[in-house]
C-alpha cells in the first residue's frame, strides 16, 4: 500500500508498511494562473487609463485596481500553499528496492546496506528539505524525497523523523540534518 500525500500518513506508512511511495511535490498551476490573471487585469486597467478613456477608468478604476491586486495576492498564496504530486519514488523496505515513477533516476537495489546512508539535507528549491540516498564511494544515488518546508520547524522535524524511520528500516546509516 502506498502512503498518501500528507506527512502524518507518510510517517505512519514508513513505520508500518512494507512499501512506501515518497511523492515529489510541486506547486499547483492554479496559483500561477490566478496571479497572471490579476496582473493582466491590472495591466488592462493601466492601458485604459493611459489611453485617455476617462469614463471607463473613473467608473471602474479603483475597483479594478483593487481586484487585480487581490487576484495577484490570492494567486501567490495558492502558489505557496497548494501542491500536486509529480511522480516520486516507490520504496520497498524489506527488499531495499527503489523505483522512480515519473522522475529522473534509475531503479536501485540496496543489496548490502554497508556504505549506504540516508541523508536529510537542504533541497534543490528555496526553503525545501530533501532525503538523499548516498553511497560512500559513489556519492548521491538518488534524491528520494523533497518537501517544501518553508523553514517551519515542524516540517523540518517531520522530514528528519522520516529519514530516521527509513534509515532504520533499511538498515543503513543516517546522516544530515537532525531537528
């Protein structure tokens, strides 16, 4: 059974299940679309004002300006809070198999846990935390999980706890950030 998107469910699955899906989260498109619509509305209002169409600008000007601004802020808020799953990694804990699903990378099997480690590190994106599977000789094998933490200590702790659980269940070392 695969874990759902929420971190509490993911932690539970990592503790109890034999197979876990570690999702790759990306911001949803709705926030960007709403912000672009607000910017277009604001630009349209500015063009009407500059063209000398005073009747349209004076009748709807302040309301359109505020509406455009609210759409932009609502879009930014959505962009920061809503995420979609864009692939991820299937991790079979008993056999040590990792398989990518719609993400770059190759399937990998941890046959001998010696030399392997799971590392909780800063992610590729601004204010994100990630879990990497690393090998002492080959370096990073795969980035198996990345979550936007937004520097909230609760999210950083949850990712650190997930790293602890997975490392223990796989029998590999644990490196990196401990919150």
